[in-house]
């Protein structure tokens, strides 16, 4: 056995990987707390405001898709943002069934004071990864979830940060 290639200790490797998960989730939570402390809204709400600012004529269903959440979750999020005065709904003139979202001045002000990245550090980092690495990571995480023998399909569409 060579000193350059020590034996793989699966327990030690698992514990090192666990440490990495802790860093990821604690860092994401820390960022969400920083956002909430600085501007008074949760991370998911900030992400929604950013999506509305970046996309003309955004609808609730398009927002849900952009944030990878259920449409009902996006609707509830918009309801809170509208009641708080950050967002308004504008009915389309062409098709009265379609409602677009827009930021109010207060919504723009909150967004301008918030620390980036507005999507949160975890979604932002994932979106910056190269596609091949992201695909590999996705495969490994899927394998991990299968190994955990849990069913949390609905959790996949729930925001990490508080709304």
C-alpha cells in the first residue's frame, strides 16, 4: 500500500461530506437571516421581487416556474407581497384572464437595499455551475435521497427561505 493512496474510509468520507452539507445549509440560512434582518422580508419573498423586476409581464405561473415552486406557493407569496405593498397585479388588456405582476416603489426600494444574490446563495451557486458538473451533482443527490428511503416529493417545490 502506497502512502500516496491511503485506503478509502467510507465512514470518514461520509462524515466529511456531512460537514459540507452543514456548510451549505448553514450558509444559505445565514444569508436568509441577513436578508430578513436588513430589509424585513424573507429570502423567498426577495427572490420573487427580483424575478418580477427582471421579467416583463411576469405571471404567477411563470413566477412559480422561475422559482421552481408550486403555483399555489407562488400565489400565496404574491398575496403576502401585495398586502404588504411590494407588488401589484395588473390585468392584461388583451386577455382579461391574464394577470401580470409589477413592483411598487416600495418593492423596488426593498430590493435595492437587499444584499445580493437575490435568489439566495444556494440557487445562485447552482445556476452558476457548469451543466456537466450540475448533472453529476444531480445524479449523486438523487442517489442520496433514494438511499435515505424517504419520500419528500412535495418538499422539492417548497422554498428554502421563509416567505
